[in-house]
């Protein structure tokens, strides 16, 4: 037992006693024997630690980003900002498995990083994954993870940054780098890379269908460039309508289009035309 005892001078100290009851045959009574020691220094250290933990907890509560503690694969703590990111209430998060909130395609990666970090292996301190929100939407998050001790056990302290806007902009940039902005078809850059990718026996025979738009300049001159743009978009929609999953429809010039059809014979290409 740990007991706070009063000393003769009125001050108090914390002591730890280890005792046992025994029967004294000489007195015929049940008596107690044991050892006691002064643990005041340890109790003071524990009190300071609790104060320190309280300060850190206050910082976590006020942080303008989601912060969670994962232990044994389960949420042990989450700050209020986590509610804003996920849409779930604190009571719904605590005690749940982290994998319940991760996109199925990212679960294996998140689980492996968590287990390997606890095992002391070298894993990335930062990585990206997708979070499933309560309303059914998906957001991209960057996890910054630190190995800590939480209530006497190893745990992962995770700082969660919502990077959905950044990922959408990155995807938009990547899309524009391979697509024609007006028609939505692939551009010349993607077409040339596809030519190299399809230059393998597995894709043979491979058919190319090339063509340009009749009367584009006349349309622009007579009816304006908006009409010309509409004509190009109509051509693009027509080409897309005959494409299979692995076919490539591309705009490679002002009025020049191409269909790249892997695994397609000349006779099949004639049907597409």
C-alpha cells in the first residue's frame, strides 16, 4: 500500500508499505510485520509528470489539426479537430480500429507502417492515405507519425493534415499534362508515350487511324472560333464513342486526331472508321 503519513514535526511524507499478517504463538494474537520506505521523491516526480501530461493534453486539444493516438491498432485519444476532419464524434472514434476509417486500398499500407514502427523498424515518418468520412465522402490526409509512450505502452502519435485541396490540384495538373483542355482527349505527349508502351508483341496487331477535320478554318472564319471549338468537341465525342477501354483517342494538332487501337487488325480498324 501507498500511504501519506504525518511525521512528528507535522509534515507529511509518502511511504510504501509491504506487509503481511501472521499469528504470534507467544502472544496468541494476529500481528503485522513488514517494511516501509519513503517514496516522496517518486510521488513528486509522478505529480510533475501528470502536470506535464496535462499541459501537453491542453496543447493537443487546442491544436488546429487532427491529432490521434493509436495503440494496438485502436484509437486511444483524438482531439476535437479530428471531429471536423472525419465527421465522427469523439465517442464514435475512441475504441474503434484505425482501419475502420481508412480507404480499403490504403488499409494494408497503414497497418504495415503501424506494426513496423512499433517493432522499431525504419518506416516513413510521413505518408499519405485516404480517410473515409462519416458522410460517405473521401478526403486525402498526410500522416506525420511519432512513436511515444501512452499510459505505459508504446503507441503512435499521429498528426493528421487534410491535404484534399492539394491532391485535387495535383490531379488537375496531372490531367492537363496528358489531356487536351478543349476536347478532353489525350494530347500529343500522351499519344507519343502510348506509342512506345504499345510497341510490344502483346499489343499486336496495332492499328492507327489518323484524320483531320474538314472545314475547320472555314467554320472559324464564317461563324467564329466558338463554333470551331464546338466542331472539335463534336469530333472528340464521336471518336470517344467508338473507343474501347484500352484504346487511345488523341488530339495531336489543331485539327488533327488519331485513334491508337492495340490488338486490332486492319479489318477491325475499317469497322471503327
